[in-house]
C-alpha cells in the first residue's frame, strides 16, 4: 500500500485510511502528498477536528528531501495560535444577527407592498439581485465556518442561496489550498469565455480579442453556472437532502416572485459576485510551474480592497478582506477589519508584500488585464487552464 504521507506540525501522518473513507471532496489533500500541509489542514478544520486527525496513524516512513518550512511559515503558525488563544475565531451574535437580518430585509423588500406598488420589475430584480449576492456570502460563511452554529446554518446554502454546500466545498477548498495555480485552481479557469493569460494557439478562441468589450456577459452567467453545478453534483452523488432543499428553493422563489424578476436577479447577482470575487486574485501573480508555500503564496496571489462607502462595505460581504480570509478562512468575516493591522505588521516583519487597493481602482485593474490579454498573440507552449 502506498502511503498518503502528509506533515502536520512537524509530524508525518498516513492519511490513506482517511482518504479512502472520504473519496469525494478530499482530492485536494492528494496535492500535498509527501509535503507539509499544516496551514491548509488548519484552514479547513476546527481545532477539535485537528485533534481527531492527529489520532490517525503515523507514517511508517518519512520522505527524503522535503523542504523545511520557512521562517515566515513558522512565524505564521505562532501568529495563528495567538489569534486562537485571543478569541478571534469565536462568534459574535450581534454581528451574526446583523448579517442574517440584512439579507432577510433585502429579500423581504421584493414582496413589500410599498415596493411592489412603486417599483418596476427591473428595480425588483435589482433588489432581489442584491439579496442573492448577500445570500451567497452568507452561504460562503457557513460552509467555511466551524462549530455547531455553522453546522446548523449549512443548509442555508441550498434553501436560501440556491447552491449546494458539497459542490461548493470541493471547488472552493481547492481554490484556497492552491490559489492561482494554473491547472489546479478552477477560479482562474475562465477560458474559453475569458482569458487571463495568452493561451497556446490550440486553446485560443477568435473572440478573445473582444473580451474587454463583452466582459460583463460571461460574468453575469456566474450564478447560472454555479447553480447548475450544484444540481449536477447533488445528482451524481445522490445527495438527497441537498436535492430536496434545492427543489424547495426554486419552488418557493418561482411562487414568490415572477420568473422574469428571478432570472434578472440571477444575472445581476452573478455579475456583482463575479467582479467581487475575481478582482482580488486575477490581477495578481499566477503560478504556472511553481507551488509556493501556503503563506507566501497567499500574499503573492491575493489583494485586499478598500471600499469607498458603507453600502459597498456591506455588499462585498467580507471579500474586500480577501487576504485575511485566505489566511484564516474559518474566522468569522466580521473579525477581518480589526485583523488588517495585525496582518500588515506580520507582512512587514516577515518580508512579505501586503497588497491593498481602492475598490474602483481594483475593478479598473481587472478590466485592463482582460483588455491587455485580448491584444496579446497566442503563445505556443502555454499551459491549459
């Protein structure tokens, strides 16, 4: 039997049995065979879960020539432990109530008699689109979260957000584990609709030269794609609870609002979510033939945004603190604003670059990236996404 050896906190474990028991959704761990996966494992698991993992068998042999963690990585482990000890990962119920309540208020506005009487269908789609976007951020929070509350709220994703948490975990955990690594991170695999690097001629498309002009259209399809993938994975894996939940979601939505309003809202919320989630990564470094250490890789592939007003701060759903989220994905998102100075200090002390840009400048950077790539000639030998 070939061991699936992974190092966690300087100890080598054999995760073969665990991998066999969880064949779906843990393929990201195969990418860390014979490597140090400490930061990734802590990023996806609660402290209780980590203690359970450490009861797995120790590896019978230790691979040779494995690179030791850098000083920045070792300092990050101390940094994270201090944050855990200081209560940064604990939930604040006032913030939880505000996040859930603001979504509920936006959703209820669509059926408010005053709104129905005075708003045209396009405006109702806008209101529902904002509500869908906020529902997506909440679903994202609950899937990342650990503990009884997050477990209880996990069905929010398929009941209120229309997206399956199982599909999302598989896709999103891989994005967190190997951010911006070409051929691994699905979030940067946007071709043939959009290209973020000059492709090999065999992977090119004649419409690439116009992508700076048609950019909003494929981005607007994001929620349609995600919802389709959610149903597909739930059917393939026979996830009956999620399928029933998704069916209830669509039955309720199509009863609650006109079909045209619902479809228009999906276009709008898909566009808003797409531009928020892409701009903090796609303009940063892409790793074609490199697998950097987790901490270094996050600083090089992720940028924070500075929101210009309270509405944007709310609408971005914590994704403006993308670096903090990637370093500490299980931390409640309302902790991130206060965490920023600490992350900046850590970066300064460890020779890392902390990247942060105003939101509209960041949006402009991302649009310029697509426009610039549209003008580049195809490059033979470039890898496929």
